[in-house]
C-alpha cells in the first residue's frame, strides 16, 4: 500500500492537519470516572506517524505525554497472546463487536460472563486476568513492553523523564470511582471467568490504563502491528497474530462507533478516553492522534476528524 501520488509530503501535511483540527473552542466531554482528564486543556492536539521504514513524523503536541487509557488494551492483548496458550484465552473472550458502550454491564450478564471482545472493559479485565496468571504485576509488564517497543531504555518515573510511566495519582483517582469496572469484574467472577480477585484485576487494569505516553512513542511502540509482528527488538507476534489484532481493532476498537469509524477512516483503530486514537496502516505506518475532548461514544472528537482527513488525503486505507 502506498500514499496516493498527489499526496503532499508528510511533515507539512501533519502541520496542516494540526492547524485545521486543533479545537478552537471547548466542545465534547471528558469522562466523569477519571477526574484528572478534566484538567487537561481542551485545545491540546498532537499527531505522529511512524513509518515501517523507521521514520517518525509529528506535529502539534505529539511530544506531550497523555493518558493512553483503553489504547493499552491492544498491548495487553499482544502480551497475553505472546505468553502462550492463546486458545485458553479465546475460550474466555469472543471476537465480536459489542454494539454497546465500552463499560456496559447488560450484555455481560445476558451472555453468561463471556465478554464480546478484548477491547470492551469486560474483555480487557479477562485479558488482564489471563496475564496475571503469568505475572501478578500485569500493569508493570505492559509498561515495560510499551517502553521497549517505543525504543526507550527504562520505564520513566513520572518526573518528566519523557519515557512511558504510570500516573499513579490518576490511577488512584479512577480506582476511587471504579464501581462499574468492579461490577463487571464481580460478574465475571460469579460466572467463573476470573481467576484472580476482582479487586486486584481492576487495580491492574486501571494502572495500565493510566500509562502516560506521547503520540510519537505510542506510534513507534505499535509498529509491530504494521510490520507483520516485527517490533523494535525482533518478533513480538507471528504475522497471523498481528493480523488478527488488526482485525479486532477494525471491528471492535471504537466500541459502538466501530462501524462509523471504519466508514470514515477505513483503518484498524483503537481509542481511549484520554482522547488518543491509535491507527494501523498495514505495511506502511502507524498513526497516533491525541485531542482530549470526546464524542458521545467516548472517542476523540477532533482526533477522529483529523484521521478521516489525513487518510483521505494520503489514500491510506485497508480497502
Ligand atoms: N479506564 C477507562 C475505564 O475503564 C478506560 C475506558 C476507555 O478508555 N474507553 O473507564
């Protein structure tokens, strides 16, 4: 896949995307269960493109760390698949779009504790639980994986070191408001689909959601998905596993807006309520965009518009 011949050069194009899509007035919302996110200025906007040949192009606030939230679910799934026995995991979580909000309880009870996919909260709790059977500190494992794939030496401390780190204060703020995620975990437990205690699975899940990263680092860290499973230090996943994560991103990555996102952008994507969206252009690049204000489905308003614009101008699509 290549860019269309008349596409402008990437650097100036990203500058143009920032000029066009950086919000000029407050709109959208931030999630009530994560108070820290409401303190982020509404006009933050960053975008980065990491190419499979090793270049990173970026613009706007692409060097400012933001809360990756549900984008972490892509990496937790990659780690869980890497850890062996993927079939055991796929007996506990399906691969179907949910058509419901990311934290819905209704479907989980109706479907007897088997979450629709790994990217809704219930599914991510199961994947985290699977990972916790290998390592009790699953969040630290996810942080280390992201740090390695982004090409940084060691996880950061949160003191402005520039490398990925867990914002423990943000995690504590969310944990104090985790009734809904705890309810999902207790449902899973009641249906026999959670091995570890509900509280420790939710704590691990919330801490991995609280990882802070820049657009540039996140785009770089996800490159293995655009490169048939090859990461910065060799194979992360097999080609078919990488393809399958892309498939689940395309069908489930934007929750109940997955269809609309596929229509507008035409690429596998994963959003987080921190306002980030990660997109994979197989064989070409990864894109990370960040703008904190969300639409009604919990996806970045300006981020989605920017991706639709960028992919229209470059011709990037899986279709
Ligand atoms: N930590 C958030 C939650 O569980 C993640 C949700 C998201 O980014 N969609 O509510």
